């Protein structure tokens, strides 16, 4: 017997790494040392920092992978993986430097996983970070045929004096919500349940979605906010706090960027809820509170800015192709949000 008879093809793994080499190298920043294939990825710290702080983040894509597998479309979930990590790191004001991925499957399907890595590389290019390395694990009997799982890890850098930690947020600051591209990568267990319990099909094109299929809308990758926000900071835009709206929606994530004694009062109906969320609420008979506790509801990222800069900030992101809305303001309180439609 050998390893191949046990279900693991070592040569296929080597061929896969060789096949993705060009995808990885396209993401390299000048600070990358060496190339793909070592035991560890090496990265030199960028120059120009007095007190550099490294910021790290890790995440996965969740059960959105079930949808990708069902539809046999794997070119977008890699972008999701990068987005979930780099958007988190960004909330400290950090610039993502490098990213690593971990892919696990029952039997290595080179074509399938090459699509995944192509998405990871695309996400890294959107975020301006290097795909420094990764791991592909072939584990026979652990996953069903055609299934895989993935996780990512990102490291960013920020000058200590410019790091956002909640202390900069002031009463009266305005919350500018940046539009999401859709469901992003959270709440897919509920999305899948709505479709399956309703007897629907992923290929169905509800009128509410403007002719697009449920699958097309749901597989839209998570928006990456890194470059527009870093450029805004470099141009002197004053940002006091940031929040990435992921699992738990606005109620769970927005208060995480506040200081003690603060809350955020949300302005009702201050942004358009995307059609996919209205469709999910109706098709699944989901209450408003459950919708806001599960989904981003059309706001994927929030920046807190001084009130006199609110309109300038909103217009800046509009010029970058990201719809932006003044969705609330910081008030005195004991954390949490005030004014969401929770009933």
C-alpha cells in the first residue's frame, strides 16, 4: 500500500502548487522575500514607520461554501475569504500586508481549487496585500466528495499614534454607512433554509431581484473597503472609528468601535435596504429584529467622522463607486444602538 491508495495523492498536490504559482506571484508586494514553496513566508516590514503595530485577523466563509459547491461555482468565495479578514484588520486603521489561506478537502480537485485560489489572489489584489503562502490539506473520508473548507489569516500594519481603538470617538460624531454588495458572507445558514424550506430553486429569478437569480445575487463577493478608506486617511480625512458589519449585523458590530458611555442613534430609513434582504424577509417570514441580527441589511462597513466632515466623507466614497449614507450619530449611552426597527 501507499499514500495514494489511502486517498492522498502527493504528486497531485505538487502539481496544484505549481499550477497556482503565477496567481500567487501576481499579488506580491516589494516586501515579499523569497517565493512560494518554503516552510514559511517571509515579509520585510515597510519603511517609514516610527512605532509600527502589527494587526492580525482570521476568518472563514462559512456555509456560503455549500452554495458554491451546490452550484459548482468557486471563483468568488476566495474574494469573500480575503474580504472577511482584511476588512476586519482595516477597522484599526491598518493597511493589510500579507495573507495566508488554508484549504481542506476530501480529494484534491485541481480545477475546483484553482478557481478558489484565483479568487483569493483577486481579493488580495483588491486589498493591496500579498498572498504570502498557504496550506492545502487532502483528508479522505473527512469531507464529502466535492466539498472543501477554507480559512484565511491576514496581517496588517499601522502607526501606533494613528491606530483606532475607540478612544478617538466623540459624542456627536456621524456614522457614515458604506453600502454592502449584498449578503456578503454571513447568514447563509438562514439563506439556505429560506430557499430549501420554501421549495425554491437557486436558479429562480424573483421579480424583486430585478431579473437576477437568487444564486447570482447570493454569490456576489463581499466588498473590500481597504483601498478607498486608506486613500481617504492619506488625504487627511478624519476618521474616529470604523466597524465591519459581519455576523450579528449592525446591532453587534457597530458598538464595537465605541468608547464607554457611548451609543449610536440610528436614523430610520436613512439607507436603501437591498432587494435581496426584502425578498429573504418575505420569503422566510423573518422578523425585522432577526433580519438586523443576522444580515448587514445593505451596510457593509461604517466610519465615524466629525459632524462637519460627514457630507465630505459621504461624497468621497461616492466618488470611489461606493454608495454612502449618513445613518446615525454617536450619543451618550451604555453601548448598543438606538432606533433600529426591532419589531
